[in-house]
């Protein structure tokens, strides 16, 4: 859904902020297109083979990869762990061996 009354929203916002400074939205215009960067070189057959073998190793133990991903997330952002009721308040060391986290990592 979107704002059904964009004019009203803009007038309300302009009253709250500084009227003398243009908004960031107004400083970007269509005459300044973002140019795409250079196209990457295609992968060599050797790179494709390496990529395929690497993904195969990850795929073979995808549940472990998922657990590592969640543990890393919880280590760097402990508040996120509290958003998962099943894992809230559980020590990370215990979560590393949790069948419940392993199952969740496969979803």
C-alpha cells in the first residue's frame, strides 16, 4: 500500500523540517542517471569448476552452514537472538549443539 494523499504528506513533512534547505529527495533529479559500472569478465572454466565444487561442499552440510550463520548473527547482534523465542536466553555454546536450531537453519 502507499500513501494515498502524497501532497498532504509532503506538506506536513515540510512544516516539520527546515523549509530553507531543500530535501534530499529534491536534490536528486532524472538528469543525473547512475551509470552502470564496467561489466565483469566472464568466469573461466577453472573458476566455474572451483565455484561448483565449493558450493557442493556447502550444500553437503547445509544445516551446519545454517547453524554457523545463526551463531555468527547472534554473536555480533545479541539483541536479534531475543527475537527468536525458541532461542532466547540460551547460551550460544548450547545453541551450537541444538537440534532445534539445526532444524530451523534448514527452513
